[in-house]
């Protein structure tokens, strides 16, 4: 990706923009689940899927047991993803009854 950026490719910029949009949507769903903004469509389903994605990404932490030489930024993003995923699951569990209405 760095090489593509250095060569003037728009691909890294477009991928970054796409990721930002995904995180923005996920944040809106978190706010909706917390009751800070109006209820979004498929709220319960989205919250479970978002929490699952973060948690599964975080579970890649296990790969460092078998490949410790790869313990770079990937290790820290795995830890953060696991924490965020578990936090999302806990938050979803707390508001489950309220968002079922």
C-alpha cells in the first residue's frame, strides 16, 4: 500500500475512505443502540454482527502464539479489536431488551 501511495495510486486513498465510511456507520449503530440517535434499521442484527467482526478480528491474537515474529502493529490492533468487540457485546447485552421494542 505504501508503494502504491508513493507511485500516486488512488487505491490507498479509496480503501481508507471506504474503511472510514464503515467505521462511521458502525459508530452510528452504536449510538443508536445507546439511544443517543434515532433507531436505525436492523439495529439488533447490526450490533451483533459488528461486535462479532471486531471480536473475530481480535481473536487473530492467537496467531501470535504460533508466529511471534509477526508481533508488530498487528498485535496491538488485535488487542484493541478484541477489547472493542467485547465492549460492543456487553453494551448490546445491556440494551437488548430496550431495543427489542
